[in-house]
């Protein structure tokens, strides 16, 4: 099947429903890839405690929508960067399940030197809708096709001008990318030095969604007492790369009943996840 060039004509294209299944082994492997440790996260990596499922695991089955896009749109993988990611949970994720995932392209913007595509995925099981994910993807070198630039997100979910209410620090390990990619995100830019250099990077770096998992896990522990049933949604914008061995510093500002603004940084102060927000049950 011929792939379509990036243009406004992509908006509204839906992908065939995909059936996705996972087991408790899959969710525990994901938790390890997202930095779970026995001392704080045993419930997520040990079947004797459930296991519970990290809410951000939704990006894994939800990612089949991105796979559908890659099958329909003409783009170079090494020029692709994850821009933003959101998850909305309607129920806690079960440790094993089979869901039907329907994906569609929701927007296409022309940023000049890059194109931005939005992809939404909705997952349902026998009891109805389980979760929804939305991702925006930057395709470097694919702009200039004559489309609109799209809305500005400046001023959205900005960190308050005061000290955070909570700070959580987690160290990424040299093998973090090798573990995380076993959950299905096999982009070689996160493990192959030669491939990373093709994309203009100094070397492999942590998956954006792995960073997202670290930060979501920190917010779950700090705001929900590690109870996934209290976690409602998370959104954020990827701002910079995390390299293996960096410390991810999650800063949390409580801004209202069941709402918090989140900012992820490295130990060097580089902001890696910005304009982030979590909603949860108080």
C-alpha cells in the first residue's frame, strides 16, 4: 500500500481497529523499564502483590495508533520526535486484558522546518472504553507543505512561581533503554549509537515515553499513594532529551482539588517534560 505524504489531507484518517492483549508479565516489565524499584514499587513488579498496573502503561497498547500512522504516512523514522503525550483513564488498567484500539489522525500542522501530527487512540474492552491516549509527533524536515501553523500552547500548565510542594528524584540506569524497548518501542535511536548520530544526536537517549513513565510513576506515588484507582489523567510536553545515567527530578505543584502541575528536569536543571498536568481523586 502506498504511503501518503504529509499534508492536511491526513486529518481524520482512521486506522483499522487493532486487538491488543497484555499479561501481568508485560505490565511488570513495563514498570521495570519505567524505573520501578522493589523498595518503592514492589506492588507493580511482583505478582504476589497483584500486580498493580502503572497508569502510564496505557501508552503501550495505545501506541498501536502510532503504528497505524507509520503504516500510512510517508516519513523517515530517524527524523521523528515525540512532542506531547496525554492519557485519560476511565478505569484502572487490569494486570491482564484484551482490548480493541481504534486510532485516528486528529491534526496536522506545518511548523516550517517540521510537521506536527496528532494521533488519538481509544481502547475498549468488554465493559466499554478503558482509556484514551493522544500523542503529537514532530517530523523534522517535513514542514513547508503549505498548511497552518496551528495553535500555540504557550501559557498552558505553566509551573507556578514558587517552590514545588513535592520533589521526587529517580536515577536512570545505563540499561534503561534496553529494558524499556522490550515493551514495544523499538526505535533504534534509543539503543544504537550509529542510528542516533544519523538523527543528529550525540548518542542514544532515554525514550520520551520512558521519561514520561518515570514522571507518571513519581506523581502516582506522591499524589495517589501508589493507588492507580485514584489516578485520572496525565499530559505533558517533551522538552529535552534525558541521557542514560541522568537523574530525573519530578517537581509537583498542587494547584487545586485533584489537580497538580508537573515539571520534569534532569539533575543539571534541563527541563525534559514541561506544561504537564496530572488529575487525580483526592
